[in-house]
C-alpha cells in the first residue's frame, strides 16, 4: 500500500493544480478578448483532444504499465502551463489548451489502472477508488479558492507559472516514488503459456487437446466481449457534460475580483458536498449500479432546481451536486471494474476517459450556444435524465458482484 500512498500524494498535487485553474480560465480568456462562444470552444477543445490520448493510453498502460505515463503526463502538463502563462491571444490559448488536453489524457487511465491492480478484491478496489475520489475532492475543496485568490493577488500570468512549475516537479518526482506490481497476463498470453507448459510435460499432446485449449480461450474472450454492455459509457458522458456546463457557467457570472473569489468558493462548496459522501466508505458494499442510479437522480434534481430557480440558495444546490458526485464517481469506477477484467483495466478506463472527454467537450460548447435562450443548468438536467433512462436495469449489472467476497479466481484455478 506504500505505492498507493505515494500515488495519492502526487494525485493530490496534480488535482490541486488542475482545479485551481477552473475559476481562472474563463476570466483569463475574457481578458484576452474572447467571446463566450469562443470560451466554450476553448474548454471543449481541451476535452476533445483527450480522445486520441485516451485511446493511446488504454493500450499503452495495459502493455507498458502506468508509471511512465503518469510522469510524462504531469511533466508535460507543467510545461504547457508555463507556456500558457505567456499567452496574449485567444487563439494561442486555444492551441495550448488543446495540447494540454492530449497530454493529460494519459493521467487518469494510468492512475486508475494502477490503483485497480494494487487491490486484491472487490471491496479493496472500491476503497482504493473511493480514496482516489477522496484525494481528488480534498484537493478540489481548497484549490478553486486558492486559484481565485492567486489570480486576484498576483495576476493570471504569475499564477499559471507557479502552477506549471509545481506540476513539472511532481511529474519528475513520480519516477522515483511510484512503483507498480507486475502486469497481469492477458487471456491470450495465459492460453499460449499454458499450451507451452503442457507441451513440455506431454510432448505427444494430440491436436484435439490443442484445439480444446484454443476453443476455451476463444470462448472466454468472446464471452467477455459479448457481455460488456457498451451503453454504460453514457454514464460518464452525461456526468462530464453536466460538469463541463457548471465549469463554464459559474465563472462567466463573475465580473469583478470579489465575484471571482466567490466563484472559487462556490466550486469549493461542490467539493465539500462530494467529501461528505465520499467519507461514507460503507457505501462501497452496495451494488455499484444502484449507487450510480441514486447519484444520477440526486444530481439531476439539483440541476433542475437551479434551472427553475427554486427558493434555495445556490450554495445549497451546489452542495447537493457535490454529494451526488461523491456517490457517482467511486461507484462508476467500481461499475467499470465489475464489468471488465484485470487484463483490460487500462482499456476500460481509457474508454471511460474518452466518454468523459466527449461529455466535457459537448457541455461547454452546448452551454455557450444555448445560454441566450435557456438556462444551461436545464440542459444538464436533460442530459442526466437521458442517461438515467438509458441505464435501465439489466441482469448483467449485478452479475459477478458480491459485496463481501474476493474477486472470483480465473477458470481452472
């Protein structure tokens, strides 16, 4: 577990740096002369360029491990932040944010895959994922307010430079302190290894025996592929779309330094709400599908309340959104782990990150387009409810889950 502790420490620094930019990016783009629709494009392109990076990360992490991708992603993001500090044109900001999206696309699949491989059973996996969410949330509680305070006191340029140097140093340090367990064998490698061992013990093995082994491996592979319900990736699309809309809309309402500080505090309120539910570790024993449905419904209600302007303070609504996040994010990763297999963790989290990138792109772009006609928060509500309808109950969502048992051993062991 020493590796998990070091990983949590580096993740805290990374998340702190990244979330500290949230209240700064929109006002910074406005100061460069960018229109609201262009700001939505800047935020959306950051997520869109996640797609090729996520796709490469999935296969790369499964083949080469997580350590090198974690270090390269953090260091590269730090260098790009140093360049962002020198931006004077909105188009240059678009180019740098697009490159940042590609570089940081490797971080999430690498970290989640490493945490999943450190666990020994379903419960430990759930707790490690909850720990990741807890670190993420603690960092995001203080970082938006800290970022807004930095921007108000020393300006955007110096703020981005400081955050860039911190990320660069963190990426280089991770090479020395992050260690990972041996990579698991894929089904194909296991089948070929087993066949070679059998041939050494029984040189006269028949072709029928070889066919049986090949058939078993093919059946196992085909069964795993056929059982995975791809509709579940609508969940991260919807969540990230709603998050992107919130990240776009809240800072846009700030018109002064005092309001900028208030925006940072509002983002911190969301994180405090998430911290409240992430601390409930007993939730990890409940079926991930059920937790996801409950969190989606709670978040959708909160966004509808903001769109309809219910007589509830914005702080209270954002706290509820955060509580829903604290339920959904560890449940979503556990859900993907339940439906996947140990040799496919990297690819599974890669596809999940791709889905989140698509949602993060669509959210700000759509919010910028509809802002003059309807509340972007109503758009968040509609997207979340659509995902809730798509995730109708299926037997496969509960298959293989046991809240107290270890991960089932591979066939034949």
